[in-house]
C-alpha cells in the first residue's frame, strides 16, 4: 500500500488491541494490526493469548511468510516441509522465534498458561486457509475415491466441525483427554546471555476484554483473517 509520507495528516500509530480477530474467552483471544488499521504499515501481525493446551489450529497462508515470536510462556510450533516430506517441530520460550514459510501447513500449541505470542507477516494482510474448512467442505465421496476412506465414517468424523475453528479444541469438545505431545528436537541451541536468565519475563499481557462467553468465529468472505 502506497502512503504519502509527506502528508500533514500522516499517521504512524495504532492500537493492536482494538480489533479482536477471535475471542474464545478471557484467556484465549487474538487481536490484530494490519493495513486496514494502519495504512502506513508494510507488515502485519496477530497478538495471541492462550492458556495451556490451547492451539492455533492447522492452517496455511497463500501469500505471506510468518514469524512466530514468543513473549511469555512456552509454545510448540509444527510445520510440514513439502520438499522433505517431514514435520519440523520446535519448542520455543520467551525471546525465541520460528519461521513458517508461505504455503507451508502449520500449527502452534501452547504448553503453559499465560502464553502470549506475536505472529508477524511480511505483507499488510495475510490470506488464511483453515484445515477445519478443508475437512468440512471436502465431499465424503471425494475422500473415498482419493484415499479409499469409508465415506460414512469420514462424514461422521468431521460432522462436529460446523464452522471455521481458529483456537482449538472447540468450546464444546467432549474429548478432554488429549494425547501428550512428543518432545521435539530443535535444530538450534539459543545463546545464553549473562544477566538475562529468568524463568518468566517481567511483562505479563493484560486482557482488555474481561470475562465473558466465547464469541465463535463466523466466516466472512470479505475478510481475510
């Protein structure tokens, strides 16, 4: 987006807490800042607050690369490498990051309460394809013909997915006994800087929205998040 930097009305400030992308409850929500909120910005980002066991559900982006930055808490990021056909998984603590290339299938799991991350993109607005939509809109007959999957069993398995699911598991999920996560093998060892070692950073994200019922995400073809 071209912005006249010489304009007397130029604005270079915005509040990323004002636009709520998705709100499950007072501890699990996503806010955003993209070109629509700040035309001068050439990048965009989501603020994500999650409690333990919550996850940003599987999805991919068609037009942007993504950088995950951990502010507080701990997360596990997983991304499928289409060239090596391998799943790359990283366990991240505050100050650590992982890169999610454009078009690569990925998800993020919170391993602690009070997790706060930023997901930063290299374009003002990301396009997002949710796996929940892919699953619920693929006809059972196609799954049967493509993968020899029992069509009725497939239809039954995906029947609970009635809308786009951003933060999972769904609010009404009855299967609370979730399997444990395997320990990832990171490909790097972050450096240790004297004087900066601490279990938790001093900053704790403040939730401006307060307690209240979940507000399920509703698909709108005119919005890109």
